[in-house]
């Protein structure tokens, strides 16, 4: 069995962003040479997420609205965590959106259902963060 590992780095211009990282993951798969196996893609920071969904801008705005209702950023004083940092809401948003995804690799391709894409979700941005891509298989 072969194994491949790569880190993808992001520095978003906004506090919150959703980035389609499917092209980067596809490039990793190509570099790995693996034709059958599994791809793990996970956020390496506790205020970021990796998830699978549709690449539709209206849906992304809906995610933003929904997450802000669940865990509003302000007032910062509503969170016990916000003593040194003001990112408690980002930790909670990550819990909802998830840490990682695993995708099957079949015939050298990501084995997606219709419309599925991999996204990096940033909830406390404006600084450099990374995503791990780990591929195992033959």
C-alpha cells in the first residue's frame, strides 16, 4: 500500500470564508499516483473546517447566516472563552461544520456523488492556516 501526505496552506482575507479546495485535492491525488484507496482531508486548526457540499454561492450565504444564528460572533462578552481571544464563535462553528472528510478513490478519481465538492471553511481567518491531505491505497 502507498501513502501520500501534503499540507495545503490558506490565508483568507476575511474572518469567515468558504473555499472550494477540490482542485487542490485532485492535484494531490494525481501526484500520489494512487488509483484505488481513500483520501482524508482535514483542517489542522480548531477554528476551521473541511466539509463536502454543493458549490453554490446562495447555499454558502445560507451557511453563513445559519452559523451566525447558531453562534453569533458578537457580543464577544457572551462567551466564557473570550478572555484572551475573541473567537469562541469560530470554535463552535467548526464543531457544526466538521473537522474532516474521507472520500473514496476509484480509478484514480475522487468518487463523488452528484454536485459534491470539498470545501475549506474558515471561521477565524486573516492568518495562515493549513489543511492536511493524506491519501492511502494502491
